[in-house]
C-alpha cells in the first residue's frame, strides 16, 4: 500500500534483535546499538515490538511520553535533547507503563503490522526492531511485514547457560 511505501521509504537499513529466551539483554543491546550508531552521526529509530515487556521507553527515560497522530500515522517519540533517536513502543499507548498487555495472537499481530506501516519514521539510516523473547507468532508477523523492506539482518542475543 501507499502508506507502507511512504512510512518506511526513508529507512535505509532495518536490523532485528532476537533471542530464543527472555532476560538475555535484547532491549539493552537494541538501546546500546542505537546510541552507538547515533554517536557516529547516524539517524536511528527503535521499534519496540515487545508488547508484553516494553522496556525501551524506560531505558531511554521517556516512559512518560505520549504518541501523537499526524497525516501519515503515528509520530514516534524523539529521545534526547537533540531528538536524535526516534522511538515507537506499546509502552506509550498504555495508560500506565506497568499495565499488563493480555492479548491473543491476532490482536498482537495486528498491532505489530500497524507499527510497521503506520509510524511516520521520516529519514533514518537504521531502524532497530526490538522483539519479544522466543520464536512466536509475533516474530513471524514482524518478519513477514518487514520482508518487502528487505531487512539488513538480525542480531541474535544469547547467553552461555
């Protein structure tokens, strides 16, 4: 659709951050990677599709921010004094940051697709996609929705246990 072409058209590279289990540091890696890329002058966005544990807003100290609508969809939250990192997370859509998200697959998958098509990212060098733990429906939805945009690759976060 036209919205998909326009909202991700300005994104040069898409990276997924994945793991087989929770608690291994996906969100930390996503955040640190975004900050490192930003420090080299790159324009960076983070899409937090961990719907049950959206920790990126807290890590970047913007958990009290709200998302607004514009003509082409949702405007991401811009992080830092220089507004250098664009961020979208379900954490911004919950009434309280600690609210639980108890949704079945179809509703989660629909929101992931909406995040991919309806966020007005603008021009970015990198979009980092922080995924939930495991290998669930949500991962398949994310990869399928991003496939036309040819993701650069994935970073698989593991621990030695």
